[in-house]
C-alpha cells in the first residue's frame, strides 16, 4: 500500500482566509453601493431635458 502525502492548511489558516474573504466581499459591496448612490444623486440633480440628452428618464434613475 502506497502512502500518499497530502498537505492541508491548518484549520485556523483556512478559517482566517474565509473571514478575510467575507470582509473583502462586504467592503466591495459597500463601495459599489456608495458609487451607485452617488450616481443616483448626481442624476437626480439633472433636468428632464439633460436626462433625455443622455437617453434616460426619471424612472431609470431608480434602476441604478
């Protein structure tokens, strides 16, 4: 019978990696939400004519 050498990361290292990934994912989600919020705020300040010039209307702003 042959011995197979398998190496695994220690349990603590894997747990820390999962926690770090969760924080990075949450941070990325907050950054994306904030960018969308800023975009909606800027678009809301435009006139209907300006929105029409860029191919949007007021209803489209909420979809961003």
